[in-house]
């Protein structure tokens, strides 16, 4: 699964950039998948509904098929260990979790992940000076470029946020080779 992570601080424009990149890649004939990463606990299933009750009863995996959408829920069996993990174990577990998604994204040419600074995959950071927060790129490994229209002091390539085609070209160039 070839994936690129779009990272950045709160309200710096990650969701908007991912959406625009999906449109750009689709216009180029690419099949694109996306994953939203969050550090917050979310109950993705609806408590009290049948599928949630199936999970609560002990089902290992629960699927939902509707006329227009499909979903599968499975627990992260190592979630309780997260606070006691070493950085190396956390990274390995993160990669294992992405690998579990790989069959679902097998038909995609590229997968864009919104967020997740703690993975070894390629990352681009979207940054806005007006929010007065420092760029994460100096603190996080594997960031390949800063995406901004603002003046920035960075050792990384700076990609113009207003030129989505330039950002897309950069991603495609850096995704050549083995999938991550």
C-alpha cells in the first residue's frame, strides 16, 4: 500500500488539502484511498444499534452492508498497551495496523492518510503562519516537504499550497518505488 501522510497542527488545513489532492489524483486517473488518523478515542459504531451489540457480545469482526456503503469494525487488540510501549514498539505496531488495512486498499494506486506523525511513512506538512505555531517538520522524521503559501524558514522543500498540481507531482515523485 503506497501511502503518504498529510500532517500539521490543528486548523492548518489537513482535511482541505487531502480533499483537494484526492480530486487532483482522480483527475489524473489514479485510484485514491484515504484514512483519517486520530489520537482521540471514537466509538465509530453506534452504541445500542445491532452491529454495536454484536461487538459487545464478543464478535471478533463486525460488518455492516447497506445499499450504498459498507463498513467493518474490529478492535485494536493492543490498545491498552499504548501508554507503556517503547517508541520502537509503537512504530512497529503502527505499521502492523496499516498493514491490516492493505487488503481493503489493494485497488488503490495511492492512499492519503490525514495525520499520524508517529509512523515511518512519507509525510508532508501543511502549515499556516497565521496560526502562530511552529512547523512540526523540525521535530518529526520522514517529513519530505512543507506545504504553505506563507514565508517559511525550512531546510525542506517548500511546496506552494495554492498549486495543488505541484504538491501532487511531488507526492507522485516520492511515492515511486516500493510501497510502504
